[in-house]
C-alpha cells in the first residue's frame, strides 16, 4: 500500500502509483523550465522534497537547465550538492546537465571536473564538454578534448565536428580548422549541412574566404543557414558585391530569407558603403517579407547612413524608430558623428546613452575623445571625471590571434606584450599606408 498515493483533484479522488506522481511532477518541472518559469519549477521541487520525494535524474537535469543563467547559478550549485548527496552524479543525463550549467556560467574548470569524474561518457557528454569549452573561446582545450575522445575510441558525430569548428572560427585558428576539416572528410561528415555550414564560417573567420567558398560550392543542398553563413563571410571580408549576389541567388533558389540573413546582407552593405542597396534590402525585409526589424537591424541601418555621410538622415531615422533607442543604436550613431565631426548630434545622443548604460566605461571614453578632438576641453574633462568616479572598467574588450601554436591575447590599452614596440611600429606603418591608399579617416 505504501506505493499508492491518494490525490484529490476538483473534488474527485484518484489513486496513483507513487512513480506516476513523480513522472507528473517531473513533467511539470520540465515544462516550467522550458517556459522560463524557474521559480515555479523550484516551488514544485521544494514541495516535492518536503513531501519526502527526492526526485530522479529527470528532475535534476530539468532543474539544472534553469541554472545555466547567472541569476540561478547559486541554486545550480545547491542542486549539485544535493545530487552528490543522493549519488546521482554518475548518471549521464545529470552529469551532462551539470557540465552544461558550469560551462554556460563560464566555469570551464568545474565543468571539466564533473566531466573527468564521469565513469561512462557517451558522445552527448563529450559534445557538451566540447561545446561548453568552445563557447568560452578555449580552442586549445577543445582540440585536446577532441583528441582524448578519439583516443578513447568514442566516435565523434556531426555535432561534435561542427562545435569544434565553431570554436576554431571563434579563435581564428586556421591550422585547427584544417585539421578538423580533414577529420570531417575522413569520417564522411562533410555531407552534413551543419558541418559544411560551420566550415564556411570557420574558414571565413580565419581569413580564408576562398576555402569558405569552396566548401559552399561542394554542397549539394545549401540551406538558409548555408547562404547566411556565406553572406556573413562576404560581409566580414568586405565583399559587398559577392554578398548581394549570393543573397539574390538564395532568393532565386526559393529560400525565404529570415531576419538573420537580412542582418547579414545589411552589414555587408554597411561595410562596403552600399547605402542605396542597404536601404533597398531594409525595405524588402519590412514590406515584402513582413519581418519586424529588431534593434540589430536598426543599428545596421543607422550605421549604414551615418557612417557614409548621411548623419542627419541617420538622426531622423533614429528618432523615427518605433522602439526605445537602445545602446547599440546610439553607439553606432555616436560613432558616425565622431567620423563626420558632428559634435552637436553626438552630444544629444550621448545624453541618452549615458542614461541607458551609466556603468559602461567605453561610452564615456568615446565621448571624451570626441570632445577632446574638437578642443572642448571642459566637456572632455567632465566626462573623464565621471569615468574616473565610476571606475568600472572591470571587463575590458579582449581580442586574440594565434601565431604558430601560441595564442596571444590583448585587452584595450594593453601594454604587457613582450613585442609591444614591434607591434605598435607595424600598426603605425599599416595605418599610414591605409591612409595613403584610401584617404581613410582613422
Ligand atoms: C587559403 O587556403 C588555401 C589552401 O588551403 C591556400 O592556398 C590559400 O593561400 C589560402 N588563402 C589565404 C588568403 O590564406
């Protein structure tokens, strides 16, 4: 009789097995988790616990899936300790959810710790670890995990390969991209659309657009993501004409562009100064495809107009946008004002920007530079003082490049690299020849 539970729902009594109740509660928890209602999920879990039920692997993996955001990270760690107490840590489902949670919260070390303790690791567990590491830009570790995986005789699947490739692209690691490409060919994975799509993006980000295009040409059935990847690749390399041709080809193949592919073509137009073409695509998106632009599309359009000399038009556009101006739109606009030396319009946008993002130091730096370059020293000093008072430059922007097998990373105003002098000398030389060739204002 112990395994039976009486339940009263709307005045009627039901007799259920205990296991059925657990399944019901699990379904509820996972529904709440999927629908982004973390508090409800935890409420159910707590009432379950106070009724003496512990939950099982499904309960825990649902709960952990909630905790992949910073807000619930501490709850996630508590769930982890409960998992240890109840000895669920060796379950593949639970361990994968733990790895995912730690990795999403940028704690790759703890993710790896959970991973290393797993007795049995299937391809899902390996993929979760690779994905988590790759998302944190650790291409060297990703490659190491891939090697370990092959060494242990676990066969990668197409998801493994595309995750590894996207981390290669992210870190601009060309040698690794080529190695993984070779592996993909060896395992006959290049026929998977997802693998080819990742190859296109990886080669493009590593600076080899020729190979990106080759991967595209070999594909039998390129899909929307394929075309979008290639359009983005062309945009990234400043090849506006190729990007528009590809966009037209995509439409003529009967593929319906979505908001992401429109974003790609718009940014290609921004990079290449195709103002009219950009306006045409924006109109095509809203009027023909009835896609409601989001803040990224608006930002592109402001950039397109402002950067290429239409600062007033960009300002009018900014004012006409039906949603609240966001920081990236204002930032793009201020950048244009800086380029075309329109200090008045920059000022009015900066006021709004500081109100939206009072803690973001780079905004103040840009404004201080604009003031200084126009000899508005008092304004410049006022902004610099605000900057110092806030003193919040905790997370400077970081970029990196791989030379040989070493990754060099740089943060803004970084002065620690051993070859600092040579780097700056080369940069100066490049800038002056760029200026000579294009008359670019930098
Ligand atoms: C791209 O890679 C191919 C070989 O894979 C090479 O021949 C070519 O020079 C590379 N292009 C660039 C721009 O690096």
